[in-house]
C-alpha cells in the first residue's frame, strides 16, 4: 500500500553543511502493517515521515500510496490519505479553536470547504460519541478552547483527529515522547486500540525499544539515513530488547553513548 | 454642544470600527501583520469619490470600494504566498503601489464630495430621509446598524468551514496543512476580506467628511491596531464574537480619545497636526504596558 523506492533527501545540498538525511531508502509496507521505527537522533526517521507526508519533496526516488505516485504532490493534497501525530502536543491542534472546531476541521479532511457552518448539531453528536470513547471526559468540554487542555489530552485529541477520516496511512512521530510516563502509557494503549479498530496501516517512530517490539508487527531500525534492520514475524518475536540493543551497537560499531537509547 | 461632540465621535468611531474589523481579521485571526491598510483605506475613498462624482449612487459606489479593497488584499496575499515575500514587506509593497494607483484613480490628490458642488453622498441621502427622529441621531444610529450587521457577518463567516480554516491557518499552519488545507488559499481569502472591509470604511469616511484625499490612509493601520488592542483590554474573552465586539468598542474608545485630544488638547499645547504622534504614543504605551508593569513589579519585589 505504501511503496518507497530509492528515496534520497539531502539537506543544504552543495554547501559545507551538506547533510544526507536519507540514502536510497527502499521500503514496502503492506496494507494493515503496523511498523515501529527506531534509530538514534539524526538517523532520518522524522525526515522519512516528513517526506511521506510531503513536508519536503525528495531529491531522488519515488513514493507511492495505493499505487498512486505522490512524490511531487504538495502536503495538503496528500493529507487526505495520511493522518499524522507529532511529538509536540501543541503541533497537532489549533489552540485558539475549540475542541469541536478542531474536530470539525479533521472531519472535513480532503473535502472541499464550503460556506456553511462547520459544526452542525449532527456533527456535534458524532464528536461527543467519539470523545466519550477516549474516556477523558472531553465529551463535556466541546466548546472549550484546546489551549486549555493538558498535553496528554491534546495528544489524545490529535490521535482522534488524525484517524477521524480513516486515513490510508497513519504516521506517528514519537507522539508519546513529551508526555509523562503514565500519560504516555495511556496514549500508546489508546493508539493501539484505534489502530486495531480501524485496521490502519501505521508507521510509528519511537525511542522506546520495549515499545518498538511490543507494538506492531514489524520493526525497522535506521542509521545515518539507511534502513539497517527490518524484522518481522518469528524473528521479531524472538528478539528481546537486549538483542535489539546489541544489534544497534553492532551497527554503530561503537558503544552506545546516547542516554536516550538506553531508556527502556 | 457636548452631545453633538459625542454624537460626532460616535459616528467616526463606527466608521473606524469597520476598519478595525478588517484589521482584526489580519492581525488577530490570520496572525498576518498587514500594512496594505494604509493603501486600501484611501483606495476605498478614491473609488467611492470618483464614482460619486461621475454620478453613481453612493451606496453602489461603496460596493466598488469594497471590491477594490479586496483586490488590494489579494495582491498582498499573492506577493506573500506565491512570490514568498515576507508579510510585512508584501503589505508595504502593495501600500506604496496603491499610493500611485490612488492618484491615478482620482486624477489629482483630492476630490471634494461637497453637496454645494451637487454631489450626493450616503450622508446627504440619509439626511433627506423623512423620519420622526432628527438626522443627527438617525445617522449615528444607521452607522451603528451597519457596523453590527458587518460584525455579525464576520462572526458567521468565521464559523463556516472556510472561516475555520482561516482561523486555524493563523493559529497553527503546520497542523492545518496536515489536515489537508491549502494555507495559501486561506490567506488569500482572509486578506481580501480584511481589505474589503478597510476600503469600505475608507469609502464611507470619504463620504462622511465630504472629500477623498490621497494622504488619508497614513497611519490607518496603527489606528486600526490601536482599536483592536484597546478593545481587547476592554472586552476580555477569546471567542470570535467577543473579539469582534472588542474591535468595535476599541475603535469607538480610540476615536473618542482622539476627538477629546483635538477638542481640549490645545490647553496643553497640542495641535491637530500632532495627531499621528499622539496615536503612535498611544499604541507604544498600550503595547509596552504589560512588559513595563511586570518589570516594575520585579523591581519592587527585589
């Protein structure tokens, strides 16, 4: 359903700061796959997601979603296939708009915006129901500004928004990294539930090795712009966090210096 | 005497409120510091004046004022979204271009709409209406109704699907693009709507004061901004309805303050030509007040 071939992205090309963020990446994602992506900082994980969603255009290579070449499609035109949740809870919602207004925008994804009221009574009922399922009590706060919500609540709302129109592809970029451990746990379980419920094809970047193995059906490891490990099925099931870390050291051929990578 | 002073200030305040609604849309909703205003305000005046002199109905002339303003806003938005010029510069470029365009439209720097020359404006038509109440009450009342209708329209618009995308564009561009909205389009719509309101205000004001002048736009963006900021401190609340109300209240209070300065200011050596200076000082005071207050507080505590 997602096919990436020979994808290359170079930042600051032709300057002393030239940085090859992605190097000839090939990746084929089957429909319903839930792939977790790990790798140290600067490995190209976020760049990969940004290229898929069209924030940047590639220097080389092709991205196909459901057989359609989207490589040069602008971000807002790809959005109807793609749901996204960012690391920063502030990024996925508009804080001066109310909860129902944010949801209304999400519900109109990929549709032509018209000159009619965005929040109708029918929609409000629908939003209420969806919010109730989150179990955060947000269904009673539809007309409150999103800026008043906590980070966890905003992130839960963003996940709901990203999946409201059942996208072909869900991209999660360390979406629990800036939350406290308890909230992060809640959000990751909520994510799993929603992904399973809609059978969404998902790519999830995470720094948490345990999470990377526990969730999803396939794990890829990136390093310096390349995919260095791609495991699924039995091989993945046998893999422990320690094995993964060993693999990781092997790839880097050096000791892990990064504290963040040791957080399990 | 005092009553007529208040009524006149109110009239001017209501006309300024239309401009303030426009400025609210760019500054507060779109988060776009749009300096086009200094050009689109006299543009509205120029278009209305020329059309009236040529014999057009003064109400229809206002429609063309608004249309011209909308086009000016589109130009600024085009410079910014398609040619990637920064918002401030895009606005200034349109503004400076409009100075020449306004002179072209008028053919000279100043057009009189005096009734002694036989020109009919919105004001002369309203004065002729036969009503049990006197025209000096009737005119501010009509202005008030016009402002409230426009406010209501802006409120309604900002709650439509298109309006929501404009608000979200000003709030979080990244998010709204991820939601599949073309932010360029949102800016084009927002800027043209804003400048249509500004030009409408200019067209009405020219008719109200009986002339259009190429220099009447100088500092209007600051006047509009002052109104929005003053209004925000008087009408607290973050909903669209309260913020548009704030812009209107702010415009009236601002206009009243200016009128008082003009009327009694000479006691303190103030001259009418000091008006823009006074406006600048007012805005500086309002903008710096929160920072200075916090600083004083810190000093007191230490």
